[in-house]
C-alpha cells in the first residue's frame, strides 16, 4: 500500500445514482475527503511526538517508500516528500535510540535505518550535480526544500559523531545541497521576522512548519476552528512539542480528526469544504448529470458569497478560483449572483487567485471566464434583469473582462495544444478546464484554441483507451473525455466520439475506488470526491454522446 492512490467509496454502475452517493458524502464528511500526504505526515511525525498514532504514521511512511528509495511522484515531485519522510524517519530513529518516544511499541530500528538510508541515497541521486531534479511549482516548495535539507544535514552531522548501524555510509562529510529553485534567503527572512515578533503574510501560515522554533505559539498566527491555515503540519508547529492540551484543545482535536481517517497519517490540506463541494457538484452539473444537490449545500454557498469573495476552506484567504467556480455553479442552477466579487482580483491582462501570487493560474482564469459567461447566458430573463439594473460601467466591465480573459487563456496555451497549471500536476486537468471555458465564448482565437486542445487530446491517448502523463488513470481519462464530449467541435467529430468511447470502456474496467495523487498542495494529493465526480460525469457523457457510435461499432 502506498500514498499514490487514495480510496474512495465504491459506487453503483449508474452514473447518476452513483453521483447522488458522492453528493451525500459531501455533507456526511464536512471536512472533506482527501488522501494522506507523505510530506505532511513526515512533518507531523517530527513536530508532534505527543500525538497518538505514531505507529500508524511511521508505518504509512515505510509502506509508501518506492523501491528506488524515493517517496511521491516521479522526478522533481519526489524531492519534498522524500526529504520530509527521510528526516522524519531519522528523527524517530534518534528518539527511539534515546528512549524519548512516548509510544515506541512496534518500531523496528533496523527497518527505520534501512528506509532512511535508501531515502538518503535517493536524495543524493535527485541532487546529482550533472542532472539535478528541479522543484515543481507546489506550494512553498522553494522554502520547504532548504528547510528540510538543513534538518537532514543536522542529522548527518550527528551521525558523524554517533554512528548508527545501517547508516554507516553517511559518515563525516556527507551533506545534501538544496535543489535548483530553492530559496534559502527568503526562508531566512521569514524566520527572522517571526523571531523578532513580526507578522508574516497569511498565505505563509499554511507552511508555518518551515520556520522552526519561532512557529510555536506565534502571536501573529490565528487558527480557525483549531487549524492553522488548513494544515496539520502548520498546526503541529504552532502547538509545539509539549502543548497545553487543555488550553489548546481545539487545535489538538483538529490534529486528531485529521489523522483518524488514515490510521495516524494526515493529509496536506484539511478541511477542503467549499473547494470540494463546488468542484464536485460543478463537475456533475456541468456535464448534465441528473443529481439531487442538497439544498443545505447551496444555501451555505449562497450565504458565504453574499458576504463577498470566498476561500476554498476556512482559514485560507479568499480567492478568485473558488469564488468564480461557485458563481458559475449557482448560475448553472438558475441562482445567478453578481460577478462584482471578482473585480478585486482583476489585473491588467488576467485575474489573479489572490493579490501578490507568484504564478498565475490558467484554470482560475478559466473559472472566472465561466462565471462571467454563465452569469449572462444561463437564465436569459435573469440576465436581462441584471443588465437593465447595471450601470454602463458594470456592463462594459463584464464584456471587457470576458474578452481579456479569453485572450489571455488562448495565449497561455502551449504549442502542442495543452495547458498546465500550478494546482494540478496533470495537463489534462488544466486543458479540460481551459478548453471548456473557451468553448463558451465566441471568436476565432478561442475556437482555434479549443480545436488544438482536441487534437492534442486525440494524439495522446494510450493504446488501452486511457489518458495520463505517468500512465493511464481514471481521473485523467475522465478529463480527456470532458474535452472531447463537452465541447462543440469535439461532439461533432467522429474521431473524438470514438476516442471518448474507448476512454469510457477503460473507465468501466478500472478499480474505480482508487485515485492517484495528482493535485498540488505542498505535496500531491487526491480529493477523492472530486476525482470520483469527474469520473462519473465522464461516464455520463459517454453514455449520452457515443451510444449511437457504439451501436454501429463492428
């Protein structure tokens, strides 16, 4: 068992009935359903030795290690989880030897040392000076990597004076170097600011664990419902190694709740409440699946939108991505709201997720484009009423924003016809969302971009009917089906319908309860309800749009 795939509930064969089960799970699991994270579990193992479930966390890390000694996905995606897991195992081994662990039952020092040695060797290989792996654009990777390299090197310094059987090769002089893209200078400035009692931007709270001792009880950091910016590791760092479990009971309870579904391991981001609900419901509704959306879910969303822009979950800053996706969903359900909540995120040529973001997001702009076009298109009478009430400036702003975002999205398309994005490792996610948004607007440039995306999708299908960058997966295959069957040029193209039908056969023949970790936070993760909703929506599209082709297939 590894962290590469997260289990989601098994579903009936009918997409619509199975989709109702997915929606029921959204309210049954209000924090959200997401996979455990190697990175986050490693940090909680080191930072919270007092937290119950140590054996489960260590077992998860040991089981998740790949034969080559790495953890996580291939290439640069392995750097952060491999650093975290290796450091955590070295910490547990040190505490085990000093008999300072509160619960050491079942721990095998020899196995810990062997796994740590394989991790160190893998890290040395990833840092090969001739061809070093580069950090991906995961959350705070440029700060996390140098922080963890320093911690691992501190362990190596101790090993030079206090050798451990199984780690003999890591004697005096053994060192790791930060990978290309690491930013130790900014990390040092963040630490210095907290040490001096200053504030750090709330977006850095999610990675508070990188700053070390100054994170403990940092006065400028304010938990929400016990959680520090939706991060178990950040919460553990804020609580410190010996927290007052009475005074800080809500944060302790949050960590226990995060670990409970995974036997002690923890996810990298929790809760994911609004994000999970908007993406899962929006995918099903957008694909035309007949689902019964819980009224309480929509009421909660409308209540939050009434107050302004919304965040993906409590404790995160409001963002254009979640806000626009929520607006588009409500418009599709005939409950249109003004898009004026989005203007705070407007820049000269595109929209930002939040002010000051480092890397723009094509999919966030795709969702903004959908929110604007759906607002004016879905309910003509309602749209006319809104237009009549708008002043000329607002009317012009909506139209100008649609043109601007469509142009920016078309310009962000890669030469092969795909898109990539910082929120997902797979180009199929980004290409699906950008293609669907551009298919909703007029103009030659948007139409050309959609057709190029379809051609890229057709050209990258695997021989078994699947799609996927590291091998075929149900989630990526589902995104490809959405590209081919939710766009007007795709539905009109017999090649696209045949390819989608092959994708549908792949989806039906898979273990649909498992989804690999492809979404980007500090580590890759799988929001299982969203992944399952995407798969079920794709199966519905195949049934709706390829039945005639299948009947005539020889």
